[in-house]
């Protein structure tokens, strides 16, 4: 078992994000997960990301608050304990349209050649 306490989570800056504080809960460390990493995102009111896409899928799990996700011009609001999968290459935009902080878990596979112990 690889244990990591919340107090030991390291902040990270995600590209093309605004009004967001991210913490890496698991991943990119020896003994941690081999296939994906887990982020904890805190979106301030008006905060968001994109529009953009990535070459790998992402899973979002809203823990508290609500977050709008826009794909192909369709806006979907996720509330507490709602989740979605964004497939590789799908362009999405995320916006916190509420006046409350939205917290979300993000599960993302490692980019090629970056996982711990990966041979370059």
C-alpha cells in the first residue's frame, strides 16, 4: 500500500486553467500508482479551464459545489458526486458559474514516458 496524507499533497499548476488551485493526491512518486495520477481541484467562482483537449481520457468527480462542462456547445452542470469521462481528443470547457467553491477529483493517465519507473 502507498499512503499519502492530504497534508503531504503538492500543489500543481494545470495548463490553461484559471481561478483553480490544484493538489496532487497520488502520482508521480515512487511507490505510487503506475497507470494514472489523481488531482484535487478547487475551482473558485468564475474559475475554469479550456476550451481545450488532451490526447488522453480524463475522469472528473465533483465532490462539492457544481461545475459546468461544455462539450460541442452543450452545457452540462455536474453537482456533488456526479462524474463524467472526457474521451481523448474531445474539446471541453469547464466553468464554475456559482458563487461557491467547487471541489473535484481528476483522474488522468500518465503522459507517455512520465510515469514513475518508466523507461525513456
